[in-house]
């Protein structure tokens, strides 16, 4: 199916067909896993379809990259070995020593660690802003700011950033807006269509969707930036392997139906928690009293599968709920079909302890899976005691 043809299709159709052309050799309807490092050349420099060496390009990875570009309504996508490898590539493509990045005050712990423990040693400066407030972001931008970095919904507090408003700030200040779209997935929100310059993904999460692969991606509509990112992807080398690319491509096909169920179940779980006496506060953008509800309703198709809450009994009670849950598996990560529970303060966000990004000690984060909502609620009821 040609690109021109694809552009008229809706998301659900693109998810299944973009990048998934039948194999020209056999007609196989699923792209093969090209588990190969190098390619026969027809005479020196005579490459077949541009394939030379699998760090530079591999047909299974190309299929995934075409799919991701279509799903994010972008022109160019690049697939990496992990979400952090994608972030690292973006930062080293765009920033040099002395440059500055504005980051959210509740960034994913690994993203914060990349800035505070790695990029800082190479002279890249960073400042924290409340990305739910465009005025706070505007105030944090300096002359040297190369990127405004946003996660929405954010991790783990599910804050909502107004992507269109922040794109405006980025344009006004002559810098670029990056949106980590891991939590929403392109099914719920397409940041490039709202004015963002680059989308970052941990495809490990909802894109892959089955907790069986680690991967990352960058997507942009800026062709020149896309070329620079592709140059660095090859020059630095943290590419997605063929099998990992194939798993994410397979997961992407069911993204829409999975997200519909994640959102439905998360809504039911959030409503249950909001009425429970041992729960002090629930964070879910779908609840009408969530401070980001209106912005989320404007820029998202639905409110996602992540729910966080504070245990009324403090940190010990939060840890106890995590330990007592059975159907919710105690573990890091998110976005798979199976439900997960975790204590961000001691698990995913432990590296933010003592910083401006420290999370409340009584916080519990849920990745609500696609099991029966009744079973999930019964498990939480039992775990809360
Ligand atoms: C997991 C995650 C990352 C990092 O991705 P990896 O695939 O684990 O390297 C980045 N951002 C968010 C929001 C995440 O949840």
C-alpha cells in the first residue's frame, strides 16, 4: 500500500496497515523478522532498496518506523533499543554543552536521572517547571533553552500539560517542544498535530502493550530534524533489533482496542478508589475534579489507563496495599494487558528522592490492564482491607 493511499485512512486502519505491506517475495501478510546484519550488494555500492548494514537500516525496523510515523501523524519515525536510548539520541542531536532544557517537575524517574546524572556531566543544563502551567514554563525558558520537555499525562501524578499552549510558548521563545507521549499513546493524543516538534515514546509500554519488549521511538514532522536524528541514530547505534521491532509492530495493531478497554477499566477503578475511606486522594484525569480534566478532554480522545492514589494511612499503608494486591502484579513498568501496581517513591521514582521531583511517600501507582474491571476492583478492595 503506497503512502499516498494511506494518508486518507483513519487511525485504526493505519495501525494495521501502515508499514505492514505483504512481503514482496512470498505474500506473507506479516512483515518477516529480518534477523540479519548485512546485505548482498549488486556490484560495489549497488544497494537493494538502500539496505547496507542493519545499524543503518533493517527492513523490519523500517516497517515499524513507517507504522509509528503514520500513527503519530508525523513524517519521520526512528525506533530505538529503549525509550531512554531515544531520549539520549534526541538530547545529543539537539543540545551541546552550555545548552539548557526545561523539564517537568514530575518527570519519569529515568528521564530525570538522564538529565541529572548523565547529561549534566556533559554540560547540558536543565531547569524544572510546572508543565501544567504555561506561565511556569515560559518563566523557566532561558536564551540557551533548546527544548521544552513535557510528559502528559505525567508520571506518576498524571498532571496534564496543555500541548497547544506550550507549543505556542516554544514558538514565541524560539525553542522546541518535545512531548513524551508514552502514557497517552497516539491513539489518545497526537502531539505533532497540536504543534509539538518531537514525540518521544517508550514503546515498551502501551505501543508494545504485552510486557514482552523494551523499545523506544522518536517521531517528528520536521524533515531536517528527522535527518539529523537519523544521522545520530546510526552514528550512536542504539537501534531497535529486528525481533524487538517486530514485537512493537505487532502490538501497535491492537493499540486502539486495548486503549479503549484500558480507559474503561481505569475509569471504573478511579471511581471506586474515589469513594474508598482508606484512599486520601485519587489522580485520574478522567475525574471531573482533576485539575487537568478540561485540558485533557480537549486534547485526548479518552483519559488513559494509569491511575495513582494516596493511601490515607501514609507510606506504610501504601506499601501494604502494593504487597497485598494479587491480581495487580507488583512490578515496575506499565501499559501491558496485565494490571500492575507499584510504590513510585521506592520503585520507579527512587532516583528522584531528595530532588524537586520527589513523589509523595504515600503514593501508589496503578497500570490498569484489560482484565475484567470487576475482578480488578475486588482485588483492590481486598488489598485496601
Ligand atoms: C518507561 C518510560 C520511559 C523510558 O523508557 P524505557 O523503554 O524504559 O527506556 C520514558 N518515559 C516514560 C513516560 C516512561 O514511562
